[in-house]
C-alpha cells in the first residue's frame, strides 16, 4: 500500500502522529500474532503508536553495519540483534572486496558487542522478543535508501518470522521495489516527489533522544502487562 504524493507542506505533524496514522492503515486486515520491531531511534515513537493500534508488543531492533576492510563506510553486510542475532551479508560487496572470513567474523563479534551494549542501555537485562512464528512488523520514521530496513527484514526472516511487514509513514519511491521483494507486505503512507530527506515531510523532526526511547519502550511494556492482567 502506498500513494504517490506531492505535498506543498509537511505530511505529518511529528513521529507520534505519523505512527497513529500508520497504525490505522495496518489494522485491516488483522495481523496474526504481530510484534512491532522499531528501528532506533526515530522509529521508536512511530513504532510505539503502531504497537498501540495493533495491541502488539514493541521491540527495538538494533542493526549495525559490517564495513569493508579499509573502507568502513562501504557495507559488506549488517548484524541485527534479536533472540537469535543474525548476520546478513551482501554477496556483491563480499565478491568485490573478498574479505578474509576471519575479518567478517571479528567485525560481526565487534558489532554484536556494540548492539548488546546499546540494548542494555535501552531495555536493561530483558532478553529480546522471539519473532519465530510471529508477524514481524518493521517500523521506521521514513526510508531514503532502505539499507537498514533491508537488513532488518532479511534478519527477521532468517530468525524465523512467519511473515514480515515493512511499515513507514514516508519513503523515497525508488527505494521500495527492492524492499517489496523482501517483505510479505509494504505499507507506506506517502512517496512524495521530490523526496529530498525524511525530515522534510514532518513539521517537527527533532532528534529522538535515548531518554525518549527508554521511556517509550517501558511504557509499551507496562501497557502490555496491564492488558494481560485485565484479560
């Protein structure tokens, strides 16, 4: 689901408002056992509202790039956390640089250590939610190139998700065809042209701080526990 939009002003007030609209778009048809995986940090306010709309758990999905030897900005692949952390490699990049397998293993360990450090900062000692046999909904505040979303979708599929859905308020239209090959469903509210940057389509696009991420993840967990007690 997506619509091509050419807007003279911002499409969304802020990330929370965008998340509420995105959540409404995801409610029909109902999803089977969904878990919302928000990409930090800007995806967390959006994912919080999506999780509320779907009455689903909210999880943070940390993705770290594996840089090429001598060219760290060029991604050989990525590491994504989770109940079973996944390494996703780009075959074309690996064929181009031909890195020693020991290099990839060492870089993967290093990035996993950083992921674990950041996870503890966000959620403490709570283990990651298991996506096996669940519908994994990957949420971000927008997509420009789609590299992080691509790694997230591939990692969740490798980890055993029954279905994967990519859900974003806004994206560059050119980034979606490749992502549609990786997801069972893509929900994008707008593909404005020209796109320029994600932040151009929000009236307020302040940086999402660690404190806000921690607070929203805790609030989502508290809400889920409250619903279970009431049920």
